C-alpha cells in the first residue's frame, strides 16, 4: 500500500470515529476554578449568618477562646483542602490521588476528635432530651446554608470529567459540609456537644452519605 493510500485510510478512520463528537470548551486552570468557588461560598455563608442567623451574642468572648478558633480553623481547612481535592479529581486520571484525598480526610478526623472529646467551645456531654434540642431550627438553617455552596461546588466539579466519582463526591460533600458547619457555629449559641452532634453534625453527615451514594449519577460524564 502506498503512503498516500495509507494516510487516506487513517484519515478516514479518524473521521469515522469522530463523527459523533462535538467540540468542548477547554477546562479552565485550577486557580480559575478554585478561587471563585471559595469566594462565592464564603460570601454566601457570611451573608446568610449576618442576615438570617445573626451572629451569636457571645461572639466577642468566643473569639478569645483557643478551642473555638481551633475548631473553626480545622473546618476551614477541611473546606479548602476538600474543595481543592474535588476540583483536582474532576480531571481524569489525576496523579497523587492518595495525597490529595488524605489531607481533607485527616483534617476531618481531627475535627471529629475535637467533637467527641468535648473540646468544641468547652462544651460537655449532657443527658439528651430530644424534645428540647430544637432540631428543626438548626437543621433547616443548615440545609438552607448548604444550598448555594452545594450548587457551586457541583457545577465546578461537573465541568470536568472525573474518573473517581465516589472520591470526588466525598470531597465535594466534605467541602460543602465544612462551610455549613462554620456558618452554624457562628450563628448558633449552643456549645453543648449533644446539640452540636445531633443538630449540626448528623444532618451534614447525611448529606455526605447521600452525595456519595449518588456520586456516579451526579458526577458522571
């Protein structure tokens, strides 16, 4: 077979394989996707706390409590690292996946350790009275607080084409849950560990679980 005929057959094969393909916009750089989501989520959470929840009355005192500052810092670290991991995982066959996922998971374990040790804001374990915990108030506020951040993160991640939908969903949910936790802690004055666990943590844990279960449908190509 002559070279011209061979080249023509290759071109014909390429054309046959690409007939059904449509051009797509090139995925933006990491920082171009990372920073706008951070600013949008942080601005929405701050506005929601200031307008809807109102800052807790003892905020001035809480700012001088090392444990409270450490708690917010850890959750903010979860938000940033999990968001970075989710956006990085949205690129197919990302390298160093274990390191990317390890940081937000480690910070999440630190946050859980603080919660169970009763270190959040100097809180303590009390006898749980479910009828007195006002679940509806914090749970509903938490769900509203998650709406825009969840939409922003899912939109940013879906612009890619992840080959790890479960991990991508887990990182996305951790990021959204972390910013929601920070918002509730800035607006809710309760430091009781049982309230924080049942009215703050469990709803966000449910969101994380749901997103992980639906990850293949949410983040599929």
